[in-house]
C-alpha cells in the first residue's frame, strides 16, 4: 500500500449560509488559531516545508482540505516572514460540468485565483484500472500535477493531506500491506528534477477542517469520480471507522499511531528496508 492511495470522497453540507470572505479569513487566525492555523505553521516550521524563494503549486481539487490549504497559504504569505510565490493549480480530470462550476464558484468567492488545466484521467482510469481506480488515479494525478507545476516554474507541490490521512495510511499499510510505512510530510519527486511534494496540513485533524468549512458555509466538492462512486468496501473508510471505535476506549490512540512513526526502535524490529536494500536484525545479533 502506497502513500498515494486515494483519500476517499467526503460530502459536507454546510450548516450555515456563506459567511462574508473577510470573516472567513479572520476565523482562520482567530477562531481556529489553535487547531488549524498554529498546526499549519508548526508543520511548516518543524519540517522546513517553505523556504525563501520557493514557488509553490498549491493543488486545489475543490474539496474541503485543498480549499482550506489554499486560504492558509494566502494567510501565510500575508503574515509570514519568508518570501515565496504561490500558484493555485487545479487539474480537471474530467469533472462533470456542474461540479466544475461549483469548484470555480467556490474559488471565486474565496478569492483563490485558480489556474485550471484539462486532462482525461477519469476516462483513462476507467479504461485501464477499473478494479483499483483510486490508486491509479492518484498516481496519474500526481504525475500530471508535477508536470504542470514544473512547466510553471514551481519547485514544490503542496497537497492537502491531513493528520487523519497520515494515521489511516499507516494503519492501511500495517493491516493490509504487511509493512510499516507512513505518509511523509515532504518527499522529493522521483521523476521530476528539483521538484518536491509537501504536506503542510500534516498536523491538522479532519474534524476541525469540517468545522471550518461548515462554519464558513462553503459547499466543497466530493471526489467527483463516478468510477470510485461505483465501488464499495473502500478500505480507507473501514480504517477510519476502526480508529473511531478504538478511540472510544483509548481516546489518544490516533496520536499514538501518529507518534509511532517517530519512535521506531531499530533495536526491536525484525527487519527494515532502506531504498531497495533489505536488512535483518540478525546482521547485528
């Protein structure tokens, strides 16, 4: 199981009418300072995600995570001390026209200057990967994002994966792939020179992203993929439910899963892999 597996499709119905844009932007710094803004800036500082002179392609899908990430980057540029550039990039993989209109309307309202470019990824995935569409779709979309970002002179691509995506990926790998591998806060692109992927929402819990979106009155897109909509038994949803049930007995189990990737004891594991080279504890026994 790879860290580029699909995140699933979330549908949020806003509790409120749209709030005025200044109020939405102010809430990021004020109302959600502790649970969203501070965690965003902490991840950027902890993992050195943004540096002087960066040109960052912020990948906007129209979902709740990417729209919040776009606004967070705008606030960072407004209030931060590091000089960097932003490009808000949206790849249209084959959205239905109504979905695309909603995406554009949301971004216009939120003052996100979106650059949209077309692809036919949904069509290709439906043709070549009907059994495992989310995995293939994620791979193709990432490659397309890297390519467009590089064309625009960017050196980084920012994705909206959050805290829950990290722990769910870790558990998916342990339970279904038989390995211990987590979703990293940044990594270098293998096939695109001098390109880096960053995940600045790494510490932000999904529940607060939902609260922000609902409070703002924004209606985000779901994954908009008719292929995935036909599938049942999505493993990521099963893991999400498993963790939620575990939290009833162990309230901090999610935090323990997250911290486990920082606290791997090399003296107490059977084996590990570095690059393509495998090692066993017997080497030093």
